[in-house]
């Protein structure tokens, strides 16, 4: 490297050492995910994909000169991993993950001697021209989309920043558009891209490792990739990560702010600012938030599969949903089943398909063969609404501002789409009540698309989006390290409170639910009672999430201004 030439891909002992670290870390993350995360029958594709990945990683390790994993240890690891197809994956993974964790935890890293701090500025140096993003193996599709969306929003606001993404799901990142450029997949895609850069180009490039579980047990950040001005890692599950500013040098332990609501979108925006620091971030923010709804005369997209076992619902449930919706509409709506990626998933969906066909007739129901994520995104872009559990398709619908009726568990509301026409329904006391709630909400969205709302509701929807967009901009600026304008924030909060009280009864009528006359707590919220601006804005963030999750917000966000 002294002659200024880029490292040749895969050449040299240092490159091989880094590759061995990356491969071992990837194996650790796969085994950790299999060992700890619940897997429903509808998510067997995750297990099959993990088995294929383990075999490929073992083969790559076998072809490397290794310093970390000697031959005897690799053979023992392969022998145990060969049991994955024959034994319960969780059992085999638990026996493998600890050995790899101990191995990686012993890796020396020079940054462990750097000063440790706990308050990194998102507005200071180093300002980057590009960020290489490597996605770990334990993160789900929807979570990856949320983190990617937040990074894209931040990169666009900073200006000339490119995101180079190395992911098993490159077509997911392609849905996000500019400034994303795709790299070969993990675990070596980002490393090999960085090794090809001349040293002078690397001076403006950072590296970020993203995952859900804490899949990287290495104690430090240096060593897994070539030397760069900024290195980071973020683990969505525990809300924490690290950033290394090599030029200072300084190590930052990062954790989402205490008091921020359990909202994955707000957390992702905070993370993006701290992994892409820089002054002068401006612009309108994510263009999908609080925008004018676009209604399409397409079918209802129906998502049947999910990784959450309690939301894998039988065909009889969806049969009742669409029987009720047909009665409300007076005709059979068209339904498009989002396809399953595996044979087992397709078999599980057949019961669902059969029940809906019995109610609506075969001519109203469309089945498709397996599709890529970008193809699913395009299907949703032409749909009239989405119904189903809070899985990846719900996050895609949020990106598209597509009306969605999302079935979720109360403990998972932190994943729901904010700033989009979203109505969510938790499991109710009986399957029939649950189905009725889903049908009435789908009906409300479809009627709004077909028939002009009363003028007062149209004006309410326009004002709601205007004031919520302004609240969102204030919170985004604060998450990005800019001082809040509390007086303006307070003015918009009060406007939203008045709109909520003015339109709550009309929304209840549209959803065919009982109107609750008692004021909800967020309608009496007052940000000025807090002692500091920091506490006031944190409380306002909690208020924002609570309001976004209401039926009133879901309906008003969907009302077009005709």
C-alpha cells in the first residue's frame, strides 16, 4: 500500500485475515439468529436460506489461508453444521454459536486503546462522501428496509453522499432509489469494494455494519475492513451500537436516547444521523411521509405469511374478512395474493386462497408465482390497499403511502408505519370480531378512494398532513442534532389536537365503531410543562407516535383533497 495502489481483491495476507474475520462473523450471526429468534411455519424460507448460506461460508473458509480457525476446529464446526438439516435448527445452532463467539471475542483491535465517549455529535466531523453498508444475517426484511430508508433520507439531506450497500437483498435497496449503489453481497462484498479504493479515495469513505441481533462479538471496530476515517456498527434489537472516529481518535458507545418512544422509525433516523455525521443537513425529509394519498384502481394486496406465529391466521379468518367486506361494498373486490417464496409457504397459503375464492369467486382472486422483493414492491405500487400482518410488505406500503390495514400485536406497535395511511388491528376477543374490524377498515379506505369525502373531512385531511409534516420535520431536526424550535412545535401540536377532536366522531362513523367521547391523553398534552427543551421534545416524540397510531390519523392521512 506504500506505493499508493489499491489492494488487489483477495490478495495478500491482510486481506485474507480480514476475509476470515468476516466469514466467521457471518457464521456467528446466522447461528445466533437460528438459536434465538422465533420462526413460524410461514417463515421456513429463513431456515432454508440459512442452511444454504452456512454451506457456502464453510466452503469459502475451506479455501482461505486461516489464522483464526485452524483446520481441526473448522472440521469440527463443519461436522456439527452438517446436522442442521436433520435436527431442530435451534438445537444445532445453540451448540455452535458460543464457540464462534469466544473465538471472535479474542480478536485484538487497536481502537480498544482509544478514549471512550458516550455523546457523539451528529453535526460534526467526519463528513463523508460515501458510506459502505454491510447488512448482517439476523435482520428481517422490514427492519432492513426501515434502516435503509433512514440512511437514504439522511444521505439525501447531506447532499453528495452515496450509500454502497452489500446485502443479501439487493433488490430491497434498489427500491430506495438514489443515492444507493449496490455491491456484491455479504460477507465480503463491502470489504472487497473498500480494498479496491486508492487510499486518497478512502479518506472520504466510512463503513457501517447493520444487524438486528448483536451478531458481531468482536471487541473493537478496526481490523475487519481497511483503514477508514469512520467505522460503525448498529444493532437494532438492543437499540445500540458504536462509532469510531479514527482521525480524532475517539470511540463512541451509542444508544438510542432514553425517553425516545419504542418506535423503530424514529430510532433508525437517530442512528442514521450518528453514522452519517455532518453539518448542513436540510431538505424536506423522507418524501413518503405525510404526502397526498395516491389511490390506484388496483386489487387489494393480501399478505398471508409472517414470521410471527400468533399472526399466522387460518383461511377461515380471511374468508370471514372478505365475506364481510363483500357485504359492505355490495360487490366482490379484487384480491391479489402476495406469493410465498417456498414450497411449504405456498402449501400454507392454499387454505387461505381456497377460503377467499369461495366467498369472492375465482375470477376476483389472482395468484402469482414467487416474486423478488422489487417485484413485490411494484405489485404494491399498483394495489388499492394492503391487508395482512406487520411484516415487510407493510413497510413497503409505508414507503409508497399505500393505505394498509395491518394486523399486529400490541407489543409490536413500534414497527408500524408512521406518516402513512395505516390502520392497525390487534387480535380481538373473538376471531369474528377481529375479522369484522379488519373488514370495516378496508371498507373505509376503499370508499375514500371511490367517493368524495364531505368537504369538512377533506379540509381536515389536508390540514392534518400539513401540521403532522411540520411536527415530523421538527422531530427529525432534533434527532439529527439540531436545536428544536419549541414554540413552533407547540403551535403545530395544538393544531393537531384540535383537528383530532373535530374529526374523531366522523372517523368512528366511517369505521363503524363506537365514538369515545372522553378525551385521549394526547389531546391534553402540553409540551411547555417540561423543565428543559430536551424533555419537551422527547415527550413530543412520544406524543407523535401515539397520535400516528390512532384511527383518526390513519383515516385523515388517507383523505384526498379533491
